[in-house]
C-alpha cells in the first residue's frame, strides 16, 4: 500500500497579514486540511513563527516523514517513569508545543549495548550517556467522563515525542501498553494537531476518530514571532487592545479528537 503523499504549506506573515481579515480566515486552514485529506493528501502547515523558533524540530519531523531519521526498534528500549525536570528538558528540545502540567511521565531508554543501531555520525554529535532517552509520553490526571451512558475513568495522552532526528519504531505503542498496565484507565483520549497530522497513526493503535475541535486562536506580532493565547496575553493587555499594538490574530487548523476504549 502506497504511503500518503505529503504537501508542505509554508505560511509567512508578510502574506498572512493581508489575509486574516477575510470572513473565512478562522476556518480556512482546517477546511484546507480536510479537503486535501479527502483527496488522499497529508497537508502540513508550517507557520513562520514555528520555523523561526524551532527549526531543528521542524526539520527532524520532516526527516522522519521522509524516512531519513535514526530508526530504533522499540523492543530494544526500556520503559521507565521519569521525573518532571527530565520530562520538561526533553519536550522543550523535541516537541513543537509548549510543555504542560501532567500527572504521569514515561520515557523510553536505549541501553548502551544497543547503540550499534545508531549511525556513527549521530553518536558523534550526541555523545550519549550509558543510556539514551529516545522518546517520552505524558498523561493527564484521570477524570470521570460519561461515554455511552457509562462513567469512564479517562486519561488523556497529552504529549508524545521522539528524540530529535530519531524514530522509535513501535515506541508509542510500547509506552501506551506500559502506562495502561500500571494505571488501568477505562479509556485513553488524545488529540492530533491538524497543522501536522491527520491522526492515522492513532487509528493504527486502536484509537477511534471523533470530532474536530475548533481552530485554536492566538495573537502575535509578525516582527516578534512569539505566540500569545487569549488566556495569557502580553503585558496584561486585553484582546481589544492588541490590534492597535500591531498584533494580528492567527487561527491554526484545529485538532482531531481520538479515543481508545479499554
């Protein structure tokens, strides 16, 4: 079966500043993603601020899509709970989204005896310790959620990331199984960022596709390329003040919700 072709949509703010006042701007990128998905394409929106802030992570994810990253079989790794500082350092270096507060933090470690699966060039640049943290998954506090008339002890998979320029083959599946065995939730839910993903990888792991969420709105000044969200605005400004200060509203492609009933 042929892999889904990928199309990169690069969005610069010199162009976007003439676009965002259109009446369809709020839903434009989400609808564009869905339209291309229906035609068999995977559309990735690469925003200028994301590229400027985290170019190494963007390039790492694109290399993974092209099959050019270091490939590590999950069966060679070991699962362990990890602490907050380790989790935050890893996600800041390897995930595009901001670090959030979570309850459970798990990591996959590659022991030194299996460094042979890594290229000499990667090892020379990485200088690993006796083991290498190669993937991390974080999970929320359990919550009681009503599904089909029954209360479920539900936990959200909040973040998952591979190490920069690495792909742990089967890594997320191994982390999920370890977490489920330890915590025993009734279901797991998560979101696929539609700027990057259609969520097919979740479906392969037994998740069911649910609704689209509304596009997430944020504000930025094109010369700064720093995102501010409505609940955390710069300098205590109100949203009504932002346009006068040179900020423009930006709407991403939203997210697709998934759930795995256990």
